[in-house]
């Protein structure tokens, strides 16, 4: 089934579709505003994309970028503990320089308001001069989103 998100859609409608996708209902979601297409991928596709972006991590807190993309577009749980558990299972056997844990997501989210917002808001955000945190997160998020969209 093809679902198109349009600018006037209510958040409740978007959440319903995203929750149905989390339950395993197969959708191809098209965000009319950003022209992005999101389909449910296999665990191997997620694992490979995460492995590729994690090679560019300079700090463990860059898991926030992975969290944001997977939660916002691919139906991963927004509960940080559940997210970390799912990543742990997904990445089992993969040697990660910075493993995903609760603190690597919670601390950056608590200290930087833009990181708490949907990725679409990241696109509009202009980082303050000297801010190294947000551009580093956005670079990882952009890279991951590109890899997942091209899977």
C-alpha cells in the first residue's frame, strides 16, 4: 500500500500510519513535503547502513542521529531503552567503536532542544556559530537517511 503524507495531515493520522507500520503492515510512505520515500527494510539493510555510518562516529552521542532517523521514519520505538535493546539485537556480532546505550541518546537529547525534534525540523534549523554538536549529528543523520533510502 502506498501512503502519502501531505502538509495538512493531522499528527494523529501520521502517528496512526507509523504505528501500523511498526505492527508489520507493509506501507511505502511518501512525505509530500520533503519528497522522501520510506519503506520498511530488512534487518540486514538497517544493520549495514548503521554499520557504515557508525564508522564515522567521533563520539558515542552520535547515536542520537541514528535514533532520530529510525524513530521518525522507520517505526523504531521512541522509548530510548526499547530503542537501545532493538539496536543491540540488530547489531549483535558487529564490532562497534561506540555501542548504543541509553546515556548516549538521553544526554544529548536533554542538552540540545533541536535534537528532540523531528528530523524535518533539523532541515530548517540553522546552527549557531561555533556549535559543533548539531552539525555533527546532522551529518550522520543525512548519511544514514541516504543509505536507507537507497537500500
